[in-house]
C-alpha cells in the first residue's frame, strides 16, 4: 500500500524466505509505533484542504482567490500527494511509463475520469510547488 509503505522492504530486491519474514516482522514493529501518527497527519492534511475550501465557499459568490499560509501549503501538498497515490494505486501505476500510457487512453475507457483527476491533481501539485519556490 503506497500510503503506508513497508519501512523495511526492498522494492528492487527479492529477498529469500527468511529475509522476507524478517522484513515483515521489522515492518510490522515499525508500523505499530508510527501508523497512528501517520494516519492522524494524513487526516489533518485532508481536513486542512476541506476547511480552506469551506472558508472559500463561505466567502460568497463572484469568484474567489484561495490564499494559503506556508503551513497550509504544506498540508495541501501532503493531501494532494495522498490523493494521487490512492488514485495511482487504483490505476495500477507503478512507474513513469504507466503514466505515459494514461495519456493515450481512449475516452471510452472507464478509467478515463480517474486518469483525468490524477493528472489534474498532479498539475495542481506542481503549481503549488512552483508558488512556494523563491
């Protein structure tokens, strides 16, 4: 799972049975101490996005400009990244070549709306990063 990856797995290697069992045990122990905090942070990032959008919506009609503090920007980046990871997992994206194939999906493909959301979130993420650069 990309949102909570194993801390002790080697994505490039293929461990033997004993090494794999040790890695699972180490990852399980690490997760026991970190997962609740990771989940809480991800939840707080998502809530920061919702709060900011709610405030923007409450401002009224006629268009609005979203202004984020540096802390809010960091939370937005985390939330956008988590959304992209979740969608990427659903789309079975594992590397850059997979992303390139998404651009060529026919409009009739049932994955197309998810692909469009994935690409839009990436653009939004890139724009946010560029606004934070000095």
